[in-house]
C-alpha cells in the first residue's frame, strides 16, 4: 500500500492538517504495515494522531489562543489572567492550573543555576511563565503541532525574549539530540512509548541534559483513576537507562513527577 497516499489523505483532514508532516508520515507508514486496506490504514493513522495530539486540544483552541495573544497588553509576561486563558485551552495544562505554583517551583529547582530549559512535547505549558520563580535565560519548546509552535513563537516575541523559541519536531523519530541544562518531559513518555515500543527511553537516552523533570498524568482524560500511579512508577523506574538516577519523586495534584540526574550520552546518535 502507498504510505504517501495515506499520508496525503490524513493531511487533507482539517484536524490533522497542521500536524508535523514527518510525524504524520511516520504514523501512516506504521498504519500501512498493519492494515491491508487504505481505508483501514487511514482510520488507524487518524486514531493514533488523535491520541498523540488532537485529544488534548479542542477545535478552535488555536484560534482562541491567537485572540488572547492579540488582546494582551505589554505586561503579558506577568499577566496571569491572560496566561490562564491560554493554559485552559490545552487539556494537559488546564489540568495543572490548580497546582501551577508547585510545578513551577519544581521546574526552577530542576533548572538550578542552569541557563537553558528544554520543554519536549510542550503543548501550552510554556504559557505558564508568569508562575516561574526565576525565568530561564533560554527556553526551547518542542511540539509536533505547527499551530501550537507558531503561537508559542508569537508569545515569546510579545514577551520580548529573543532566546526563547519553539520548534516543530517529531520526537518519536530518531532526531538529533537536544542540548540544554534541564529537560521537561511532561505527560509525554507514555505517548511516545505507545507510538513506538522503546521510543520513550530512546528519546530520553539521547538528550544531552544533566537533569530532567518527567511527569505522568494520574487521571485519564475522562477523569477516572485507574491505578496509573503504580503502573507509571513501576514502568519508569524499571525502564530508566543506566547512568540516570532519580533524585526526587513527588505527587503534585493529579501528576507524578520525577527529578532525574542523567549522564550525558557519549554518542547521542547511538546511545545503545
Ligand atoms: C499530553 S500532552 C502534554 C503537553 C505538555 N507537556 C503538558 O504537560 O502540558 C502531549 C504533547 O506532546 C505532543 N506530542 C505527542 N507526540 C509527539 C511527537 N511524536 N513529537 C512531538 N510532540 C509530540 C503533543 O502534540 C502534545 O502537545
């Protein structure tokens, strides 16, 4: 089956049109390997892409965020009301609003005296800057959704931070290693593992960062607790690569956090 034809059909659907083309192509190739009929492969690819991104960001969320940014005044960096309006538009950051102060303190602790914060699979989390006790000198936010990335770059320009930037990238592919002082991987690893077995720790191993803050969601989107704490804690602690050491574990609100110290990979292109 022609994976390019499946990719074109998926990208032609409005809901998936703004997703990173490489990520869509990868998911479509996987779907073609599992399904004989084009119709079934398209359906399977759409389901996978929904779980990767669309499940968290409702229709019209990006347009609503653009309106919030356009209406914001010069004090946007400290404007918590505008930031709340933005954070509510992505399910992952919306769930975190009740305990944002604690989470931003965990981030500051993890960054320590470091300069550069990486935020991988960032969603709308970078809009939480007004709660940071200390701002990083540089911020690299990465996501597979092109509109999310465009909004974040608009936000970074409006708050006057030239060393902050957002990038479109498929973190499920074998991408070049990211470098920084602290990496945030909030609610991302289970999604990567679902996309490709071993994909979560493959990304984690390749990161050229001394520290990382990893989180797991303890409630499903439907709101039900399903033994997620035990499950994710066992998985993460078992799969953590050699050279990585857990220095902190905390449950804050509906999220499980791990602070990790990490040895830098000798050869990040081939961490195995
Ligand atoms: C569960 S949300 C978490 C968002 C944010 N980290 C937070 O906790 O608020 C997962 C995010 O990861 C992104 N994502 C999922 N798979 C990805 C991939 N393969 N490459 C890049 N981003 C991905 C999605 O677009 C989505 O914004």
